[in-house]
């Protein structure tokens, strides 16, 4: 079993630009993100839907892959949406980048398929994933409970379809990491390490869930890795971050960089590569 430590584009969401909020003066782009991975001395960089790869030209993607290869970075490809033509576009990109997985968030702005539709789409696409030996990694997102995702995986029944387990997202479905690991652990082919804290709001009427650097919050990282490792499947651990914004964009971006460095340093206790 192999696990490598990596960084994802959602570790730099503010630096890349969050829609609806103040935009950075010089947004982080593809090469800057890979350079950040090089500077952090991680071996994996996951480029997700906040830096959509299909918007690059063929020559730009070739240059990006060459930069990754020159610097010993393994690329992982991510996107949002499971419409067949979209998945085919990203299967091509994943193959081009030698990505072993294609991480996907099911929902888009205008497509929210139910479980039977997801199963039908994935069954139809499965031969194309098998022929390229690329594994679809479905991210647990707010809308689906873990048991719904198990229903999908059992119906499709293929080692080429698994789970990208995010350690915070399922709180949106009233499920914490223990529930998610118990249901989905054996299907995990990719891990988003996203730490968090939960605290009562000052007026006592409610709670606030905030992001923290990896290892600084309530996520029991050693326990989680131990549970996943019992299943013996290869997966890379990708750091993602949820930092609350600071007073200025420059301060927010500096916070992201500091949290990324702190997260990698802390995770090195458990993942040595």
C-alpha cells in the first residue's frame, strides 16, 4: 500500500479567487500552484475545478505536465460534474497527465442527479475508465449521505470507481468523520485532509465550524490514517484548507501560505513518503 502527501488547489482557494468575493490582484495560476507544491516539498499536486484544466490549450497543458515532470511532481486531476461528455473530456486530460484518478464532485450548478441517475451514468462510462486504467474518485459532498454513496459503489461494483474522502464535507449531511470512515473507508482511493474546529458561538445559540491547519483542529489524523490503511488500498493524502478571510486579501493569502506550510510540516509526522 502506498500513500503520498500532496497539496490541492483548494488549499489556495483565496489566492486563486473565490467567486463572489474580492479577487486577488495577481491570482495564483497553474504554474504558480505547482511551484507552491515544489516549495513545500510534496510529491503530489491535485488540480481541481477551481483551476479548470479544460480551459487550457493543448500546448499549455503539455508545458504544465513538463514542469511537473521536471520537478518530480505527480499530478492528480479533478473536476465537477458527471455528464458523460464532460467526463470524457477529463478522462483525456487525466490520461494526458498520467493521473491515476479522476476526482469528481457530482453536482454542478444546473445538474443535481439522484442516486439512480448517477448509477446509470457511471455504468455507461465504466468501460472507458477501465480501458484507460483510471479510477473515478467520487468526493463525498454535502448532499449525499455515506450510505447513498455506498449504494452507488455497490451498484457499479468496480475497482475503477471509488471514493475521494473529504474529512469535513459530510458535516453538511450531519455525518462526522467516524461515520464517513466506517461506511466509505474500504472504498477510499483519495483523501482530502481538511482539519476543522467546532465551537459554540458567543451568544450560545449555535455552533461555528471553521477550518484549521492540518493537525491543529479536531480531526484525529493518526486514527483516520490507521483506519484507512487497514483496507490496504493505495491513496494519496491531499491537503485542503478552509481559512476564514482576514481584513485584506494580502493577509488572507499570507494566511493560506502559512497554513499550507504548517499543514505539510505536521503531516510529515505520519506520512513520510
